[in-house]
């Protein structure tokens, strides 16, 4: 059974940091491109960060470049999103995604709220 379980969300003050984690199971983790998406109230889901399979190359939305870092731990089947210098506009539900040519899996999401 495929599972993507996000954790680490919560309330954080502007300028603070948060680390999201996504634990994957039920599929060959190292063969999947892993991504973080987010969806704010009233807005469409948007891609935040992506990390490739081989080599671990990364790409980020312009709005988070220099502040967020995506990483993956092959041994633990886990992908992380380190969020630094967060802003109010980072408030959203964050989703983990695993994708390959023939499959596309989503987690249930974790809420991140940036507020003082």
C-alpha cells in the first residue's frame, strides 16, 4: 500500500523556521521524483520544490528560492523541506508528491501557518 505521510507543520512566526518531513512507503522511493506543493485558501495548488532521482538536483519556485531547501534521505525513504525566513504568504497546506512515468502519489497534507 502506497503511503506518503507528511509531518512537521504548525504555527510559526514570520522570520522563523520549520522543517517538514514526508515518510514514503509502498513503492520504490529512489526511482521517484519527489516534490513539495502547497495550496493556500482560495488559490490553486502550486509547486514549491522538486528533487530528482539520480544526482539529487533540485528546483524551486521563485517565491521560495534562497529560503527553502528540499532534500531526500534514500536510506529512510524520507523527503524534507527546510523552510527558513518564512513569510505570511507561505501560509498554506503543504503536500508531498511522488511521481514517475506511470504513477503519481499524494500525501494528505500538513498545515503551515505563519503568523505573529
